[in-house]
C-alpha cells in the first residue's frame, strides 16, 4: 500500500511538472507573438525586455490582443507623461515634503518593502501626485534584485481621516499601478485601518481588478506583528512594527 501511495505521488508530481513546462512553453510562445505585434505597431517596443511583455500578458490572462492593446497604450502614455525618461525629485516637491513614502529591506521572497502613511497624504495638484506615483514606482522597480519583479507594501492608515480622503488621487494611483505597472504589486498589507476609511474603500474597491484584490490583506491590530513576520523576517521588518530596520524616505533609498 505504501509503495502504491509513493508511486501515485510520484505520478502526480510528474504530471504537475509536465503541466508547468507546457504552461511555460505556451507563455513564451505568446511573448514572441506579442513582441512581433507590438514592435510592428510601435518600434520603440524593441527596447523593452521580454519580462515586461510577459507581465502585461499575465495581467490579461495571456490574451495577446488585450495585452498588446494595454502595452501600446502604456508606451504612448510613458512618452507623454515621462518625456525625459524619469521623474525628478524637483518635479514633486510638495509630495516629497509630506514625508509619507518609505522603502527599505526585502521580504522573505526577496521583494522590496515599502511603507506609506495614509494620514500624511494631503490634497495637492493631481498632476503632481501622479508624477509622485510614477516616481515611487520607478524607484521601487529600479531597486529590485535581479530576477525579482514584484514588491510588497504596507499601507499604514493610523490617524487617517476625511481630510486625507482623496478619491481622485486614489483612483489615479490605482490606474497607473494596474495599467502601467501590471504584475508589479506582490502584496499589500493595510494596517491600523480606521472604520471611517471604509467609506472611501467602498468607492475605490469596484475599480480594483480581480488579480489585485487577491493581493490585498486587511490586518487586525492584534495580529499586526505576527502577520507581517509571516512574510518579512524581523531583520527586514521596519522598527515601527517591532523589526530591526529604520524607515528610509523613498527619495533617499
């Protein structure tokens, strides 16, 4: 009986490995098809690596047509919104002055860790806020170790109130993340969430795609440290949550 169990287990593992191999082959084939398509439509696509094309494909469940459409819109948006190739700190002085976004350490999967304080968000120019979002995402992506494509974020909402509520800003940030940086977010921890935040959350939630929704975790205060430690080693956890690392402002990271 034991031998039969072992043989069955080996058979299942072999089938899973074969399925994984076939899935990878299908994905790689579609990357090639999509690359040819987008390069024909926009020659600048030749400068993009296959990992980026794969992320757009995965964001659209390997639908080449939908992924190509999204990617071509991204290229056009990038040229218009970031004409110099990057956003300079001098272009977002008000946002940086709020001292609300930090990046330090890696989680157990090697993903950069960011911390954002929602109560420090103030209404400024929507265009400047969009530039700030791009600035932070570009900094995060540039900091990723070789082979890593995702990051994790801790959104700390302690002290958040209606004065911090910025639905237009939230939706703009969400659109940029989902449409221009697909498959970059690995996990989002929402901590110290006040009840009044749920009013804004109910407005934003319908605009979050299914893939992103699965990455969002509301953390109970009494389980805060244990939940974070399940993904982040104490040596990499910010000290404000009982870890060892000090917070580093995004502009200094």
